[in-house]
C-alpha cells in the first residue's frame, strides 16, 4: 500500500467514517492460513505481512517492542511473531500452539488469516484452522526442504478441499539467497504435490524476518521474476472453485417470537433461494413454498451462499433444529451408512464399534465405525490395510449412524459433506470426517459381528476399553 494511499485512507476514516466502512464492507474476502513444519516462520510471516502493510497500531507496535526484550528470539530487532503468538506458553517455547486469527485489508481485498501450529501433536488445531479457508500458505525452511509435517499438512489441505496453495520457501537469507536451493525445493514439492488434489500451486522465495518478497520485492533475489507474496494474495481468483449450485440450508434455530411468526434461521450453505421457490424439508420429506426471506436488514427476494437468513413458509410444517431444507427436485444423498476420509485427533484409537456423537452441521446423532478401507502414509501417499486409526493418522472409514444423514460428497460441497466426531463422555472433538459416498448395505459385513457386539457391550461398562484391548489381554 503506497504512502499516498495510506493518507487517503486516513483522511476518509477521519472525515467520513460511514463511507470508509462501506468501502471496506464491499471488498472481496479471502480466508487463508499458514502451515508447515515447526519453526518454519509462520507467525513471523504473518507479523511481517501486518507490519509492512501498515496494519499495526502504534500502541501494538510499542507493546511488541517491549515484549521482544523479554520473549523475543531475534536479538535487538522486533520479534514480529509475538503479534500472533499471544499465549504465554507459546512465547516461552517460541512455538504456535493454538490457532490465532488476524484481520487486515488492502485496497483490493479483506483478509482473515489463521496461523496454525506446526507441531505434530497440534495437527488437530491445524485442521480446524484449514477447514474454513480458501487458500493455504505452506512454509518451507530453505535449510531443510520438505519435511514430514510439510507433507502431512499438505495432504490434510488436499483432503479439506483447499485448491489454492502458495508455497513460501522461507529463510532464504540463511542459504545466501541461493537460486539453486530454491529450485531444488520447488522440484521436490512439485513431485509430491502432483498426487494431491490441488488446482493451483505457486512458489515464492522469501525471508519473513527481513521482509524479502513478502510485501516489497527483494533486491537480494533478482533472479526471481515472479510476484511478491502480497501481490499473489491480492490477485489469486478463488471464486471459480465453487461450482456446486444446489441449495442447502440447515436449520440452526426455530424463530418464534410471537404467535404470528414462525421462521427457520440458518446460513445458506450452498446455492440460492428465492421467494416462491418450492422446498422439501428433510428427513420428513414434507413440501412447502418459501413465503419470505427475513434478515436483520429487512426482507429479501433472494438469499445466496453465506447469507444468514430466516425462511418463512406458506405451510405450517414441523421442522426442527438440525433438519435440512432443499429445493424440490435437487435432493442430497440420504443414508445411515457412509464412507469418509477421517483425520483422527485423539490419543485413544478409533476402532470398530465404539459409539460417538456425530455432528453434521447442526444435526447431532450417534454412530460408530463399521470397517476401515485403508489408512494413508503421508510420506509416500501409499494406502495400507488397518483395523484402527491412531492420533494424527488419516484413513478411509465406513460409518453407521443412528439417524440417516442428508449429505453431498465433500469434494462437491463442503457445507453438507463434513462432520465431526465427538467423545460421548468428555465432549471433546476427536476426529473430523470428509464424506466421499454412501456405503451399500452389503458392505456392512466387512467387520466382525462378534467384535462389534462385544465392543458395544464393553463400552457400556468400561468406556475407555475396546474389544480388541480385552481380546489381546
């Protein structure tokens, strides 16, 4: 952002706050996150983006200067990572533990950044941050190249449907800004990423600590002809990725302020809806017509993806929280058995038969794994047979749920194709699933009936045991 632009923005903010807010309200929003191996410089990069984009207030900068003397890792210089690493334990260890979110804007776009952890034990936090983003910045330390966590995070990005990836080869200053080293890392990552489901992979050599190719072009790497990281963030087009047009609206709340009004509140997950459109409520299958679309700003004739609205219908039909409203003629898949790619996030293994809460949007039911197709090796992309998933492992799992879910494949529609797995005792989220398809009934016998029944019985009395634990003992 130029100095002249900065002055213009400041003048507008001081003289006409409503125009300033309106101008920024209408900008396109891009959600992205940073990931990669531990100590690759993710927090420092975000701090550099904020600093060089003039998005840090003077009091914040002063506070970071003071904190850098106590907790900084950059000597006499300001440690920009402290802008993001806010937990005391993060500053003591010099690592990111929780997901940190930051907001900033340029002339072209608004941004929400999620800084996700690099440590393997916090992979669950990384998956959480990635689940709502359009783009991933994957950092690679130029000294070490592609690491195990680089591969794991890239694979999770692919599973979560992130199509756009910026590979930032960081710490180029520590390898003397070597073009040969950058090209070698670029070749290594491309060979690995060819097997992943990315549609757009771009590379940029940077030094987050010194600011090379972050916001301003680097004088130390004249051999690099491409755009800076900030320019790429401003210009990458992510809108074309959303090709799913079927209307999906999960009811989050039944709004009944008085006897004369009954509406169904939620956020449009995909597609659009108009007043007068014929709808079907699932699972009941009852039909009606949209009478009105009510919002905080008044009534609309149409609602699109991402809008939070309340729908009223012409007929008095019974619809509750968790139910799905779709257009007539465009029904999703409805099944009690489904296959999903699962990222397991708990120390206790996922095994056949153990009951969990399954949360699909705002719908809550119970369910269990009935069989395992395979698990993935994040280093080789090979698939191997398995009978369980351990912490941070990823695999293809068949589930059965107590109440039928109404879903689309995750690759088609994230809003209706994802679910989370919750422990019934601790209420902790222990896994995340991305649905691939419904499972046919004949596949139900792919597991041991005895093991499933015995496991279910054991769980009633010893919730942390499994059938296999007892059989082995």
